C-alpha cells in the first residue's frame, strides 16, 4: 500500500506541469559559484552533465531537450567550472572527474535540489556521471549514458592502431599521438582535465545493482577520425560499440538504444533521440519504485 501511495504522488507531481523553475549560481566553496538551472516537476530529478567544453544552461540543443523532459520530470542543467556562468576551477592543478562530481553534488545541495538523481551524461560528462554514481551512490537513481566516454576507451583504440611505419598516413600518426598524449596531458583539452586519473576514478563504479542504466549510443556509421583508412576506421568504431555494450553490465536493468544516423554529438545531431532516452530512464526509475 505504501509503495502504491508513493508512486501515485510521484506520478501526480510529474503531471502537474513544468513549474518550479530555478536558475542561479550556487556556492561550492572557496568563493566559487556554479550555475544550475532547473525546470519541471516529478521525481527522479534528471541532472545533465554535458560534453567537453559545453555549457548546457545556455546551449540551444540542451535547452530543447530539457523543455521536452520537463513536461514529465524535473530536470537540471549545470555548467561545470569555467564554463558558461560558472566560476573557474582553482588554479594550479588539473581537474578530475571527482572534482566535477564534488562541485555538482555541492551545488545541488546548495540549491536545495533533493535526490534521487537520474544522471544524464554525454561524452566526458558520462565519465563524470559514472564517478558521481561511484562516490554518491545513495543519491543516484540511475544513469543515462549518452555516447559516453568509457574509461578504457583510449587504451582500447590505441591498442588497435598498427605499429609505427615509415611513410604512414598523417591521420594515423596524428591519431596515435593524440591517444598517447591526451590521457597524460591536461593542457590538450579545454577544461584542463586529467583524463587518465578520471578514467581510474570511473573504474571504481562496478555496479548500480538494479538501478536503471540507459545506454544511448551514437550510430555505428560515425567515424572517430574520418581521414583514417576505412577498414581501420571501421575497426575502431567496432571497438567503441563493444565498449558501449559493456555499460550494460553496470545494472541488471540496463538497456541500450542506438541512434540510426547521428554521431557522437548526439544532443545536437538528434536531440529528440536524447530526450527519449532520458524519458525512458525516468520511466524505468518510476517503475522500479
């Protein structure tokens, strides 16, 4: 009886419209403020962690996705440190996914946005979401991983590249150099992120038990490096698709949906696909309760 009452309250809240708009900058300590923008009603609250360099609060595609989701559930967009209206991260050392997760958790508390949270992470935001789930499991109702970075992704790609050969294509040399340096050199990305350390943090997430995990994967037609010879590009994409399937092991209630044509930039290339993936996560969380 109690479970039925709780479910009825949740569904009633979800159907009452998209009130409770909330947009502001919230103190995360050290004199730094993080911007958070929420709209809609109904548990679980969806929290979006966007791709590298993207400030979703003012991003047109993410705003369209949020408007669609807010018809059914509460959704919050947040700008990581140094993006949009959020203050920069502390100077002097690289950032990690754990730092991003700590900022988000603190901002949500400061804004009085209560868990449980359905984390929706795109690309590197998916890596941060995995670390958040590992570090704050009691606050997480589930994950929506949108063409998410896998912690073993760069190592797996690098292992499939052929050995250095005289006269090899520049695209191949560039790809090998990037995959070798990127995990070790935070200056190669716009958020000064220590990708190697963040990958290690994400590997701490072993399982969410029966909490829903929705894996929203880009089309297999996408190519990481378009100029690579097609057989090698196809092989690398097959590695990517296999890693996306590995996310299904995180939960006994994991499902995958694959975009028919859109590439890694799913929120901008096919926002409707992303919105539906998030809404399927909301539905799965509610059914589980």
